[in-house]
C-alpha cells in the first residue's frame, strides 16, 4: 500500500510541476500581449477620450506565482482525494514547501481531513465480486467474417463499445475498482492474511476487475482484436491493430479504455487500483514474441517498458499459465512444475514477480474446500498467496484464510450479458444488460 501511495504522490508531483510551468508561461504571454497593446496605443497619441475596450485575454492575471502554484497543488491533492486516499492527499499538501505559510493550503488540508471522517469501512469484504473479460473486439466487421464465425455467435467476447458501456453501468451503480490486495494482505506481525480496511463513501461498493490471457495472439488479431500494446507518442499505453492493411493506433482493448474512463471518473478507482492482468506469454507477451523471434531481445526490452508503465498505473500481473491453452491444473505434476518454472524464467523475468495466480481454462487446483496437496504446496513455496478461479454459481465467492486468499470471478461477455438480458440474474447486480449489449452488431 505504501508503495502505491508513493507512486501516486510522485506522479501528481510531476504533474503539478508541469501545470505550474505551463500556467506561468501562459501568464507571461498574456503580459506580453497586454504590454504590446499599450505600446501601440501610446504611439497612436493621446487624443482618444475613452479607454479602448479590452477583452478578458488582454487583462493580465492578478494572481501571484505563489498563488498559482498553491492552486495547482490543491487541485492535485483534490484529484488524489477523489480516489479516496485522503491520507496521501493531505501528505501531498503538507509536503509542499509553501504549505505552512499559505492559508488556502491550510484550509484545503482541513477540508480534506473533515471529508475523510465521512468515509465508512466496507464490512462485507468476503462479498466483494470479481469480474473479468477476454480480449475485446475492436473491428466488428473483421470479427463477423473471421474464423470465430458471426459476431452474434461470438459469445465469449465483448466489443470495445460494450466494455465501455459496462464500465458506465458499474459507475452508475456505485461500484469502485479495488485491488485484490486491498481485500486482504499478508501481515508479518500476525503471520497470516488479514482482511483489509477499505474506506469508501456510504453506498459505494468495491469490485475487482481482470482481463485474461494478455498474449495478443495472431488468431485473435485476425478476428478483430488488437495486435499488441504500445507506449504511444504521448507516453500512454495504447493499442495497435491492422485495419484495412494499415496499422492503426487507438483504444482497441481494455487498458486504454479503462485509463480514459478513470481520467474522466477518478472516483471509479480506489487509491489508484486498476485491473489484474492474466499473463501467459507462451505465444507472445503484450503482442511481442520474446522467445522464438529473431528480435526476441529487443522485444523483451519493449515488453519490459510496457510492463513498467502498467505497474506505475496500478495494474497487477497474474501467472495465467505459460501456454494458455495447456491444461495447467490437470497436467501431470512434473509438467505442472516445469510449466510454472518456465513462466518464472521467461515471463517473470520481463514483467517482474507476482504473488497472484489466475488459473486458466476455468480450472483450479482444488474444489471449494481449503487447498492442500503438492500443487498448492509448490505454488505457496514459489511465493503465490492470491489465487483466482472461475465461479459462475455465485455473485461473489472469497476465501480469506491464514495461508492464502482465493477469489472466484464471473465472465462478462456477450453470452453472459445475453443470458442476463433474457431473464437470468447472472450480471443483474452489476448492470442493465440491455444498456450494454451493442444492438448494432448483436442479434437481439
């Protein structure tokens, strides 16, 4: 938690510097424009009886540099507080060199302290739902003619428009993204996992989001999905895909869509939380062949930069199998161990270590009872403490015990939305399915 808070404060500190610099530059330009106008009037003479009318742009700001900087710092503190991390917001204000001598900053800190007192602890931690999506379909025309057959029958996937509409529904229904680490954390003092203290406004509800199999395979890209993740010219995570024989850049998958949504609705993310990303990588990592390609070394560097950027944004990685299609949980034990070791060697070496396992292919290493056996012992010894399986039977299913945290997840897809639209309650607690399904491309 402390690491995430430090990253958020550092990010906002950099943003404040940029804003202040731009504001000061604009002020100097306005002053120059104003002075230029006065000089021209001087040389025209003094015959005019009335002062010429001036526009708002010609009137220099009456704010001092210190006032402008203080306002920018307060605005950034407000943005941190919008993500419910009031302690970080107040620390951000108090760490500013001008804090003690600026009344507006002192008042802002007091207001944040009072607002923080209105937050309430979310008590039903074991009732927090987890939903996940597969790769999103961005090119619906391509998907309708590809090997996945007609888009209307492609029940496992959402279109980009449907995912955006789903986020809107979650927001309308007062859901807030949290990290699986917010739910429970390992306490060195107690030597076990303990439930976290999620503080939200009354009525807000936490939810965990994930995306499975972030490999960007050639098969998916041939059927309307993005080709790979990139860091674009503006330094943001974005996607590339082939459209009509041309490589296009845009929000063609979950991450750039989610980033845009949180930028517009910062209160949708609890203390910078994003999504859990299921990383396989045997086919590719973020769309880059880091194993078999002649450019594997360069691809590893690119994938590592993307992974670092994602971590800075708040995304968390999960071991999602080495080759996703392989039956991780049902293969022979020796093969299971070898698969896990291969992931550590090839994938963790690029994205970093993780303590989360996201079991692929709707499998698990145990049933509803507490884990035991060789596979659990191996994963636990390897450093994993959070285990995510699939559970369609319940809206939320969580085990938080001394040794691990296990959470069930529900798939959000055209199929599950259509089931809800047709009368089931599968996703009825989260959204109005009719408002999410894209009637322009689905057979409704």
